[in-house]
C-alpha cells in the first residue's frame, strides 16, 4: 500500500494505491490519525487506485468518519473504482461515505456569523479573537496562605468550602466534598487535598489517597459540587473573548504556554486576566502532590530527599500528544498581596501566573466558534482526566524539560478589574 498526501482547497486528500484489506487497514488508519493530529479536519480518501477493499478497510473509514463528525469535520471517499463502489452500495454505505458533509450545527451563546474581533500573530502563529456576550466581568479572589505549604503547617480545619457554580472558576489545593447544602463530605475526604481545578460546574481533583487517579464531580440538577480549598484562587463572572489559534503548522510546530499568555495580555493591553483553555498539547509540564499537605506535621515537604515522597514531576517530555483543560490567572508585575499565589511563568519575564491543567487522552478538537461550557462538558462525554497538574516551566540547562507546549485550541479570556482576598 502506498499513500500520497496532497491539499486541494480546504481538504486533505489521501490517495491510496493497493489493496485496502486487513493487512493494510492499520497503516491507513495511522495515516488518517497523523493527518488529524496535524489539524486536518476535512479529509478525502481517494480510492482511484484501490481495486479491493475488505470489511476491515470499511471499518477504518467508518471509525474516523465518526471521530471527525464529532468535531464538525468530515471524511469522504472519492473516485472509487466500480468494484469498490459496488461493495459500498451493497452495504448501503455509498451515501454515508460519499455524500456531502452536513454543516456543523451552531452552538448556544455564540453567533455563527460573528465577525472576527481582531487577528493577532505571535511567533509566526495566527490568532483570531471573537467578542463574547459577558453579563458580568470577571472578579478574582484569593484565599488561604500558600506559604504554609512550604512551612508544612497547612491544616484541614483551615479549608474553605467553595460552591462550584457554573460561572465559578477555581484552582488551588483542594478536595471534593460536601454538597450545595454545606454538608460534610465522606469521612477522611479532607485528608486527600491535591491539585484541583473547577470550571463550568465541574470540579476535578488529583487525589492524594494513594490511588493517583483524578476524581471529578459534575453539577447536575440541584447538585452543586463543593471544593474544600486549603488555598487558591477563584474567578467569577464571564470571559470576554474567545481566541482560536493554530500553531501546529508554524515553523516551530507549537507555542509555549508562557509566550501565549504574554501575547494575550499584551494584545488586550491587560495587566491581570483570567484564562480557560481547551487545547491539543504537544507536552504538558508540571507537578502534583502525592500526599495531602495536611500530613506534613510541621515539616517542609520541599527538603531533600523528603521531596521525593511528596511530589510527582514530569521529568521528561511526553511524546504522546494529549488534550488539556487549562485554567489560570496571569498578571504583569503582581502586587504584594497576590504575589504568594503566583510565580514567574518563565525566568526573566515580568509576567506571573498560576495555572492548573487536567490532562485527557488525545482526540481532535473542533474548529470554529466554540461555546465554553459545552466544549468542557464534552470532554467528559468521551473520556476522564488522567492527571491534574500545577503547570511549571523547567528552564534548567541540559536537564530542563521546558514548559507546556500548545499546538492548537481555544482560549476563553477575560480582563480582571476587581481582585481581593476572599472574606
């Protein structure tokens, strides 16, 4: 089997030459998968030089057609020879695999004909931003004392319950527990604090009970999840802008998170802003606690060699692409009250931030104008998070693994004008 790739208009055309049977179906599937990971969502399979296609080959086409349809893309068969066309007709698949793709449906909360607010460029990467309807501007509050983590003096009794309403975005050290009536969670839940985030009515925690498996809770009906937070940041209100970007086709192939955040703050002339991203990532670099910090008993978890028992760190670049839900806050030259909650995003830069990420197995992300709530809830329809990380930049010479690298995705951003301690 030989496969040639070319682009005709907006379509990526894979021309097959040979038998499309069980022995070659995996090879063809890998070629389609690679095209999708490059950001191709409109794929045509040219079967002009394929004189035999088995059920295994048809199964591959149906599999990827469904995957692309889920993100508003398409996969079509073109130029089949008569023998292959007759098979498709007998299986009643001619219209399904050769018909015109339907227009993707418009989403709630976004005008599908909305004009691009502005176009941006950063390190050869093109951005498009769209103005969203925001009824309430973002307000930020911080709570707790991050310095107590270093001192080993965090106590479960200091936890504050935060109700995870749909307009509430949260990140910090927390534990899921309790409900909308303020009842306590299950016994022992407050001894499993770890990296946590919440957005769109979904709370996610990196459990520190030994399982290393993230847990999550989704608001449904009258149930509003609660996050017991030792310390962290909350943002309430609506994001003002949707930013779409494609870095996979740039010369570098990806965009570092710090560079992206810097560029957004500069583009909108913003000193302090909130971010929520759903992205296809080339790498996600960060750390997570493996024990609840409430067990430190007055001893700093960061002393060597004890730190090995307290923290798990991404010590090397992951070659597998992934989908990441990232939430955070970034600011230029933070004021003293906010400084304990943020760190420089990269050495030598004035931009500070605090970002957490929930990492999912890779799947393509839909293009176009995406509503935030639906896009985030869709993540949980297909899979569950594999880890929750506090994102870091590892700039050590030689040993350093760099930082989180973004390939393409969607970012919801809003300026924050009201910020203070939660009381």
